[in-house]
């Protein structure tokens, strides 16, 4: 295997279990991290690494072997006593641990596993993971047999959440049922502590199931949330909440059983932060997110910026600038006075707080946003390609060169190649054509004011790419 066969993508390294994700490659990544830390003088008895893992097949064993390699290299490492969410490990790296590692494939199907690296309360910066890659040895790393120290990390994570929210006040302010779909993921490990045993909470898929038998894949997107939607309707619940396999992504179902897209959730949160909490600052979002947050920024004369897809780019902005709010299309959100990290529980509690404080259902909250800032109908479609696109930027530039000046009778206002090709029309409608860098997939995103218009724009965008 070549040394560069292990590459950290938008959020870590992922591969199929037993194929590229095996014990040898986990040990190679661990050795690469150990050598990087030694090179950067991040090594010492007080410089510990916190290692967590999700509920997938052999995740705990992979975590133990990762820790063993670090310990052999003279780096203290502690492994979670239980499966733990990714944001919980990020919390630990804010002050107590110099680095964090999570064995997880996040929202991917059961056949996959992966490695995420955390640093200073967030995903390791792209420059750091790129440098770690250069330290990963080409040759196999032998199995290490030693006892690793284990610690229950759940208490520290729950303490962090309680420092941000008055849980009892929020839960007592909710007058109705809330349905939470854990998608067999790690967030369920702290559910009792966070929800204080509330009888208003209905939990789905809180058990550990490495095969994700009922949910298919632990990704909180509409096609995977049929049971959550049905349970919300059957119980006339106030809302439905879903978090992904490692607890950092969030999805929302309103009281009528409607799935709200991230392009709708983001402005719901931002509007509350601005109007109720009086927060100010710059808004930053992935290029694949929508126009309503941009309108909120304009209305309040806030700075606004788009970054490439991947929450690590948003996290870097939050860590270095005065950022009010950051969001991505895949369901990650973060805002001022929190860590620069997406967290499904933190986001869920924010939506509960908004509903409790405003004494309104989610459908009513969304109606307010529509009235103030306009309608949003967002769709994404993935198309299979004969082979992966070799150079994403060149692909986008070629499409841009042949782009029409008008699309669906509206002038093209902007066409940028920040990450794929994003085309914005004069009425704010937009589409994004973005090939995967590793898979033979073309992802096409679009947002307009209606379902029919969005579907037309998706189709137009796809035709422009072929």
C-alpha cells in the first residue's frame, strides 16, 4: 500500500470494514498521529489523547488498538468506557486533552467505519490532517498488546450540555410529546441524563444495532425518517428530532409531520439568536446551504461568507473570527458561546428552547420565517457516474464556460467554483453541481420558492453537467 492511500476527507478517513478499514490501517493512522505529535512537541505525561468510538462492529476493539499504539509511542491515551458521541470527544479536547480521536463512520451504512481527529474543541484543521497524513507509515504496524486505560467520558459531556441549557426549565416549558430518533447511534448513551427522565420524550432506535437493521443507515435525512414522521403524527407530537450515528448531525420534523431541510432549520435558529438573544456577528455557511440565512445577514447588516463543504471549514472560521452562526447542508450547526463544533444534542435543545420560549409549534415558527424572509424548498439529487471525477475544479470550470446567461428565464447573477459550481440567479434561486472526490457520484443541489421550481432547476443543472 502507498503511504497516501489513507486520506482525510471532509470529516475524517472512512472505508469499508475488512477492506481499507482494518486493524493494520487503524494502527498506521495511530502511528502517524503519534509521530506527528512528537514532531510538533505535543508529547508529554500531561498531554493525553481521548479516544471514543461509536456502536459499529468492532469499534471498541479498533479504539483500544489505536490507544495501544499511542501508549507504546509514549503518548498517554484514555479510551471511553462506553460508545460516545463525536461532539463529546470534542468537548474533552477544549481544555483537558491535547487531542481526540473517534472511531466512527458517522452517518454511513453499517459496512463502513472510520477515524475522526479532534483538536481544541473541533475537527482537526485541514492543514493538520494533511500533515498527519504525511507521517502515516507506508509499512504495516504490528499489533500492540497492552492494557489501555478506560474512562467514562459521559459525565463531562453532560456537564458541558447542562452548562449551556437549563434542561428542567426547557423540558417543563414543553407542553406536549417530543419524539427523538437516535438511529441506533451514540447520542442514546446520555439520553436519560439529558432528558431527565421526562415522560414527554418518546425515544426511537435507542438500542445498539451495528447493522442498523431498522433505520438502514444512521443518516438523518427524510428518506430514513419514515418511522419518526409516523410517530410524530400518531402521537400528535410537537416535533420530531433525529441525530445521526455519532451524534453530531441533526434533523427536524414539525408538528404536522413535515421534514424541515437544513435550509429551513438554519434560519429558524439564526432568527432566534438575533431577535431573542441579541447576538451579532458574521454568518458563515457551506456553499451547499440556502439563501434565507444570507437574507437575515443582509437585513441585520451582518457579514456573510460561504466556505467549501465540510464542517471543519466552518469550525476554523468560528475559532478565528467573530462568528454568530455557522451551518452546513448535511445537518451541522454551531453558534456563538458554544464550541466550534456541530452537536446534535445542542441543536435539539436549542429547538426545544425556541419552541418553549416562543410558545409556538415548529410549523408556526417556520411560518414566521417564511413571512419575514421568503419561502425555501431545497432538494438534493445524487447521480451515479461511470467513474470518479479526477479534478473537481477543472470539471466545474468546464461547466461554467458553457453556462447560459439566463436559466429558467432569470439572469445568472453569480457563478463560483469554490467547491463545485454554484450558480445563483437574480431572484436568489441557486443550484450547485458538486462531484464527489472519491466516489463516482455527482451531487446536485437546488433551492427555489416551490417544489416544482426546485425540481425544474435540479433537472436543468444536471443537464448542464453532462
